[in-house]
C-alpha cells in the first residue's frame, strides 16, 4: 500500500514540477508568452476547462464519468442566445441557464443512480442529445448582441491590475472543491465510493445520493461555463465548445486522477489544467493550427494513463524479481 | 451490472437442470423482441412517412437510404466486435476520415489504379489504426474509452495537418472509382453488396466460429475467459483491428459515394455508430448482441434521418433523436436484465 501512495504522490508532484518548469521555459523562451495581455488570454482559455474539470474530478474519483459536459455548455449557450432574442433580461437569463444546466445534470444523475445504467453509455447518449437540442433551439445561427457591460466584465481585469475578473470565480470554485475533497467527510466518502462502491455502501455512505449531487453540480458548472463562454466571445452558437470534453478528461487524468476511481488530488488536477492550457497557448503563439493542437491533447490524454500504468507494471515486475532472488538466497542459507 | 452478468448463465443452469427448456425459450424470445421491435418501428415509420409523402418510397430515395445505411452498417459491424468484448472504439469516425482522404488522394494521383486497390488500401490503413488502438488498450492496460477518445483526436488531427484545408474534388477522381458507388450488380449497388457481405460474414464468424464465441466469453467475464485459456490479448487486439479495418473500408465507400472529400469527412460519426450498435441490441457491458442487429440499428437511424427530411421536420432534431435512442435502448436493456434476474430469483426460491 505505501508503494502505491508514494507512486501517486510522485505523479502529482511530477506534474506540478513539469508545469512549473514548462511555465518558466515559456516565459523566458517564447515570445509574448509572459506579457500581461497573454496572461489574460491564457486565463480566459483555461476558464471553461478548469470550471468543468473541478466537478469532473469528483465524478471520476467516484468511478463514474460525464462526457456530456461540453454539450451541456453548448445547450446553455444556445438557450442564452434564444432567450436574449426573445427579449428576456440578462439578469434573468443567467440564473435560468444555471438552472437548466442543473436539470441536464440531474437527468444524467437519474439515469446513472436511479436506473443504475453505466455512466459512460448514458453520457455518450446525452452528449448527442444535448448537442442536438442546442441545434434545435438555435439552429446554425449565431446571436451576438449581448450587453457590453457583461461581456467586458468577463474579458476585463480587476481595476489597476492585470488579474482577470474571471480568475476570482475560478479560484473560489477550486478552493471549494479542494476543501470538500480533501478536508471533509464527504470528500473521504467520494474517494471511498470510487475505491469500492459496495464497501462504501456497507459503511453507511449513500453512494447514489452523492453521485446524483455530483452530476447536478457538474451540470450547473457546465451551465456557468456556457454563460461565461457566450459572454467572452459575445456569441451564442449551438456548436460552442464542441469536443471540449476531451480537453477536460485529458486534464483531469493528466493531473493524476485514476480513471478507475478512488484516487486523485485537486492540486494535481489544477496543475494538469494549467499544463495543458499553457501548452496549447504556446503552440498557438507558435502558429500551430487548432486541429493539430488536438493531436497534442489526444496524445497527452493517452500518455497520462499509459505512463503510470507502465511504471506500475515495471515496478511490480522488478519487485517480483527481487522477491524471487530473495527466496533463492534464503534457500541457500537453509 | 450484476444482473447483466447473470443473464448469460441462465442458459447454462437451464440446460443442466432440465426444465430449462422453457427458460431458454424465454431468453431467446427476449432477444428476438429487440430485432422485432426495430422491424416494427421501421415498418411504422416507413408507412407513416409514405402516407404523408409518396416520394419517400421512390427508387431514388430508397437507393439513397440503402447507400447511406451500408456505410454506417459496415462501421457498426466492426463496433459490434469491439463492444461485445466489453470495450468501445470511439475513433471510427476519425479512421473513416483518414482513410477517405488518403485513398481519395492516392486515387486522384494514380487514375490507373483499380477500385479493388483502393478498397484494400482502406482496409489496411484502417487496420493499422485499429492495431494502434488495440495494442495500447491491451498492453498499456489503458481503458478503451480513454485510448480511443485520444486517438479520435490524434487521427483527425493527422488528417487535418496533412490536408491543411485542401479537399479532393470529384472531378479529380478516376471515373471508375466514382462509378463504383453507383454501379449495381443484379440491381444491387456495390456499396450495399459490401454492406451485406460484411454484416453477414461478421454475424457468421461471431455466431459459429471459435474466435467469435471467444469474444462473447471475454465480454461476459474477462477474468473467466483468461482462466479458461482464451488468448484474450490476441483477441482484443484482433477485435480493434477488425473495427479499424472496417472503418477504413467505410472511408473508401464514403469517398466513392460522395466524391468530394476533405479532412472533416465522418466527423462525429462515432455517435451514430455507437447509437446503431446499442439500438441494435448489443449490450454496452459486453457479452451479447449481434452484427445483424447492429445493421438493423443502422438502417433505423438512416430511415429516421431521411423521414425527417421528407416530413419537413427540422433536420437538427436528428442528433437529438440519436441521443434519445441511445438512452432508450440502454434503459430497455436494463429493464429486461432486471426482469430476467427477478424471474430467476423467484425460480430459485421455489426450487
């Protein structure tokens, strides 16, 4: 057991160190990376991935997955455009979008916890369903005339500094999730559910209720990401953030969360998101096309699971060989 | 999950304890209900659409539906092989795009090449992509979901960076290659023939041959399959190679049918393929399902798509319907599994 723990510990630390080294390298070597304008862009690019990655971490730790997040974002964005076109006030639209996000998450939650269906299949289904509904709501048109006071707040910085306003939202949510996961009984319960669902149940943990709430939270956060995405680009489109679930899952796994559940830390995930985001930012500064960027994300996703697994296999093989040679040595003495 | 796992055991205990004749009948009825359900849904849908617009059953429209179905069905057959082993292959849409663009480029550059060469090239390219998936899944011990989600973007990204916004137009392709999609043998278009042969042979191998039965055993219980001496590693890799190769073949069919191919060919197609397979009665947790069921699923999805167009319903509903069908299908599977498990429990109490 301690073997496992040290290995995971080192993976977290490894990602953190790699992230810091990479940032240092980028600031010193890549032109324009260290500028305050680019910092704002970097944070804005990170924002949707980070927001969605936080609840995704908790969901994956309980051994489930939510692939529908990017479609939830798209649907809330489309809804926002539709309601704005209908003349609804933005002060009403934003809470409405968050509620709808929560309802979409609840739908996932019902299928997974009440009906007991595999979350992978359910959220592949809702991935298609929510994106389809987004197109039903808004078609392939775009809505662009959102109030300037809101769009400029999202892209703006705190007066007198170069700290983007949205960074505050990000930090607050990260703090809440981190505290919940690492400092409350609920967080321990989530890890227990992921490690052994049945044992957790016998220990008196209501796994169904915990998972259901996580899906609702995931939906609300994706809704919030949808609102912020729409305001940032000042465009509501049905295909907003298509495929973003890949980046989110990649960042979470890169941060050392086990896809099988039961293991993972939030600081690791934050490092994973920052590493992925700044890597993409650097490549974009170097004029690499968006489609080619996806190669990097895809490869990172596979490597982040492949590497720890291979390391574990190698260490087990090494351990076994040592045991065997130890046994032979013992036989000699006898 | 436990209910689904017990389901395959039913036949075993039934045979051993004799009065199982009835039980076995029950189980097979349940399985048949799925295919029957699809056929009934198809009949109702076609009847309703034709009543509204008789153009729907014109030979041109039927032909379009069958051509589209055959491409989707070839991919669905490959996906069935993978899903039955309790894995998934989300990269098929990207493999199709990669194969379509590569083959179209090569055919445009060498007009003398016969169509068969294009088909073989698609199969090989797709097979290599599938080999990459299979090797990482098996020897890296990485879940298939993660691997194929990753390669979905890697294969697509490679196609994009190669194509760089260019496309192969129909007038650059050799005439023989384009005619292939429209030519027919005894009234059956080549593409449909390929679709039928693929569905038929995959169904046959999975039903009657050792390799096929081993795939089901692996899906029902990976641990037991390993203990029973089944070469799980070889079979897993082979399943992904089959899925990749068939997606590659689908790419050639796509290029031949549409003529104009760019790097975006087949984007998002994996959702339709998974939907066809799941709607066709292949259990997402492996161990049961047939390729011809998946083929019927593909037909149903395609017919829904063209019905929407004919009925003048917003085309955008199609994707939402695909999602709803996936949810409906896995929900129905769960219901059936729970019912079988309950029935078994009751019988056990009586005994």
